[in-house]
C-alpha cells in the first residue's frame, strides 16, 4: 500500500481555512478518495489545553509557552493521528500545521528556535495558503459566533500576516511546495483553485 499525502491548509484567523478543509473533504470523499481531516490545535490533551489558552482562560500567555505547547501538541498529533492515517494511504487534510507556529510564535530570532522545536513534524506534500487581508479577515471573524481569541486584534493579525509571508518565502526557497490561494474570492472559487493545486 502506498503512503498517503499530507496537505496543510494555512492562513490568518478568518481566512477560511476551516471552510476550505470541510469543502475539500466533501468533494474528495465524494470522488472516492479516502480522506482524513484534522486540525491544530488537535483534539488531544495538549490541544484541548491550547484551545482554552487561546480563548483567554489562562492569562497571561507568552509566546515561549505557546511555542512549546504547540510543538508538544504537534508531536502527539503526528504520532497519534497523522502518521497512522498516512500509513494506510489516506489523504490527510490538516487545518493548520507548523507554518502557524512559525508565523505566530516565530517572530525575528525566535523563528529558528520554533523551527527546531518542530523538526519532528513531517513537511506537507502540499501546503495551501489562503491569503486574505487582515482587515477582511477581521470583518469575517466579527460575523461568526466563535468565541474571541487572544490573537484576534487587527494589529496582531497584521503582524502574523507579515510573518506568514516571510515563512512562506523561506520554506519555498528550501524546496517546500506552498501554493497561495486568493482568499478574497468566493468559497467555491477557492475550493476549485485548491482542487487544481491538488491535481498537479
């Protein structure tokens, strides 16, 4: 049996990553593919703690603590869920991967440290980055019923968007395949662009 493929879907908060993962799952499973969807933070014990922290239930939270916890969650996630699915040939779609840690906790000199923390995580076969402006993403978040998170401020998301651009450039230079999707388009158009990327 051939090994499955790992596809990460990335973007700032409100860019539409969760919508895209759900749409990809529906379309690909309907076409007969074995698909496993997952997310980060994961649904494991460290991931659940991280969700509480992101919701502001454990303040204050510094980037060093978050960087370590995200790396621990990712290690558990890979061992418990991602690798077993890949081993049986499934297409794994992950709503976020280590790119998020590099963008959120890896500002400046911290990026090399965050990269080292996450060296155990396999590089995706493809990363789809859904690009929207921080202002548009903020507008979308305001229209959702989700609980606010500690990174929701426009200034924070603007900084994170800049971090993502730097991370993408670095990883592409290193040979990682990252396709940038125009997230300002309709969800249906973003889905079609993602499917086209997956087909190549």
